[in-house]
C-alpha cells in the first residue's frame, strides 16, 4: 500500500543513545559469518549474533570498511570480527546484488499502520465532513461509485481520505495505579447509533465516557475525488479497503505524515504506568510481527525505534498454604511477580499514544500488559 519505499536509517544517525542500555553481548551460539537472505531484517540478523538485538547499531557502526554499513543486500556475507576488543560485523558484498536493501524491521507488517491509521483530536472527528448518503441509496459502496458528503468545502478534482473511527483513547487517575490510558472500542455505524463514533458501553473496561479525552484512532478506508461542489458534495470513490457507509468521515489525504526513518534503541527511563492498550485484527492477544497501541507518546519522550520489554502483571492469588485452613481461597492475598512476555518496538508516535511492533516473545501480549525498559 505504501507507494514510497521505506528506507533504512542512514549511517550518520546511528551513534546516539544505544550505549545507554549497556554494551552489546554476543550469543553463545553466534555464527562466525552469515549470508544475507531475502526477507531478512537487521533486527533478525542481529538476533543471531547479539543477546540484545535492539543494540544492533553497536556492531554495525564499528565497521569502517563501507560508507553506509546499513545498506546490505541479499547475498552479502557478514563476518564477525573484533575491533579494539569489541564485536563488529564486516561486510563482503555479493558480486551480483539483487533486490532491495535489508530493512531494520519487517516493513510489510507496518504498511497499514504507517499509512492508514491516525490518532486525531476528537473534536476534529466531530467537525469533519461526513458521508450522508451513497449512490442509488445503497447501504454501502466501494471503488468506482459515488458518495454524497456534507460539510465539505472543496473544489472539483481535489482528493480526500475517507476515515472511520475505531478507538477512543482516554486517560484517568486511579489512587492505586496512578495515571493510566484506556482504549475504548467505538461503534462507527451511523445506522445503529446516534453518533457515527459512539463509544461501546459494553466493552468491559468500565470506563465508558470517563476520563480525559486523549484522542480518537481513525482508520483510512479509502480515497475519493470531488466531482461536484455543494452541500452535499458529490465525490467518486477512487479506492477503498472497506465498504463505505453513512457516517464515515473525510480528512485531508496525507494528513500527519509518518517518519519512515527509525532504528531500535532503549527508552531513557521506564514510562509511568506504560501499558498495552489496544490492538487491531485480534480479540484477546497478539504475537510477534503484530501491532499494539501503547499508552505513551511523543509527550512522554517516545520516538520511533524506542524499544520496550512487555510484562504481564503478576496474578493476585490467595496464599492457602499460610492460611493453615482446609478451606481454599480464604488466605491472605499475595501478588505474584510480573512475567516477561515480549519485546515491542515503537514505529509511529502521536502525542499520547504510539504504535509498536511485537518483535519477539515467549507468551502472547495482552491488553493491560506493562511496558518497561528492555531486558
């Protein structure tokens, strides 16, 4: 879906903060050399050599043999060497290089989220032009059909993105847990609710319409071109990834452009009550190469490439051994330690939330899991 190829990070951006997380340590089972294959990523290659793959810039930047140590291609051979006692990867380029340079992380998993998801102010959603009807009074339309939009001030020929609200991000204060962020799923069907982005009161979070408004997640589901101005205006749907219906909103094409340049690095400090708050295309949990929304963003100092460990909060159970009773589940409660489950790398940030890619893991990542400095 991305028309612009996503480039890997230029060598000049590499030597910033990676040393703060500790020196790169080689795996006991590391190879002495590795031939790059199609589908490889810098994270995956580095995981073959390093205990902490997010520290891969340490072993690339030490290589003085090539102008840009990140531009490696399938067929290239990487050899492990030691420069001043520190591990480094030297490159033997393939004679016949083919294909694209190896990216930092699996970019195919990010395309939809880089281009098609935005977090915007809720007032911007409320005030945005909206689809009031579709061609021949159908319930839904797709590419090649007309839609009718109210509140749109635009000239014929201009293009617009069609968006649908999906999550409402809210923050609240809790005396026991401190500040937190929750993502409430939205009903986005104007035929079913009074608003085309009504919050789901039965989503189980217990925070229906409560807490500080931190923004709305919207998904770009298509684009349309203005045929005739007016109120309503007539637009032709030029492309779509979902059926468009009454209540869908219009926003400028390319609003909030993403930054495709990033590399993994540890956060400066543990985020305050950082949590996994949402994911898409999954019900209960996600695994490697799937996307999660996190309760931290640019205002918390998070940028693209920030890497976290994900921890599942320890269960609160009864200590039936200490209770010295035949009855079960009556003893004093004790909270078990948090359990590490995965690593996640941020690839797109907004003010209060960010999207991250699950890089690896021992267990599924669930909503409410904590995020901390990487192990």
